[in-house]
C-alpha cells in the first residue's frame, strides 16, 4: 500500500509540474502572440500610407492624362495606318489589274504606302517626303502609267535604311512635271543585312525589264551609292510614250 501511495504522489507531482509548465508556456505564447499582433498593426499602419501614396500616384490627374494621350495617339496612329492600308490593298487588288493607271492614282498609292511604312520608324526619324506635282497638266489624270512602278523603290528604302544611326534618313520625292512621272528615293544604308522576306516585291531589275517592255526608251531608271547613301531615280516621259502610241495606230 505504501508503495502505491508513493507512486500516486509522484504521479500527482509530475502532473502538477507538467500542468504548471504547460500553463507557463501558454502564458508565454499568449504574450508572444500579443506582441506579434501589436507589431503586425504597427507594420499595417506603416504600409497603408505607402499604399495610399501609390494609389494617389496612379490617380494623379496629370499622369492619367498623359496615359490617355498616349493611348489616344497610338489609337489614332493605328486607325490612320489601317485606313491607308485599306487604300493600298484596294489599289493592289483592283487598280493594279489594269494595264495602266493615272499618275494621280499612282502618286496617291505611293503616299499611302509611305504612311504605312512610317510605323516602322520612330517619330523622330528623319523622313522627308516631298510631292512636286502639277495637277493642271493634261496627262495627270490620263491612264498612261503602269501601276505599282513606285512600290519597290519605296519599300527598298525602308527595308535597307539604317534606322538606328543618328544620321540616318530616308528622302522620297514624287514628281509630275512637264508630263513626266518622277520618283527619287535616297536612304542611308544600314550596315546590318536586311531581314529575309518570304515574298518580296518584283525587284528593281524586274521593274526595269517591265518598264523597258512598256515604254522602250521613254524612261530612265538609275541607282547608285555615294558616301554610304543609296539613291534611286525613276523618270517616265509619258508625253513621248503617248505620241508613239498614237503614231502606231
């Protein structure tokens, strides 16, 4: 009996000690939890002003206005480009099927093509486009010009131009004067090889062959490189061509 009593007392003492230990750990845990809660609220109070400051920056009227202006600018540019692309596609699909178009139609096509290609370059890029057109000349709206004669010279300029160089430029001049159709394109040549296209234009050489078949010796197509600048010039004497056509009838 005495032995059992001693064992029971030892068990009670152990249970009491364990209970006390657990109670102390519980109090310590509650204290740590309370301290953690206080620290959490302190951090939360510090974070809120930062979040508010960021929110105020996002809702800043000037910043918001700048973003809207940027979106509007890109949206207008996209709409403008799509409108020009639509005109170019119509010309390629319908007008180019004809044997001849008017100089007016080809010049309008060329200007639309330039506007589409402008998307490839920065607004700060030195792109000069001049149109020296005498709209009062009698042949300006007569169908004497082979369609798409300007496409290769213009596309080659944007394809081969050194767009990254600080002194890079593209210069395009469209002319109709003295019943001559003229196109002059110049660009700073890029040192990097152009990206290979799956389908290119008809090519300068093919263009020259095509013009020779149609206009014989009533055209001139020159190209040369000087000081790392590529220059191509096309001139078609539509008056002389018309005279020959009328004389052959």
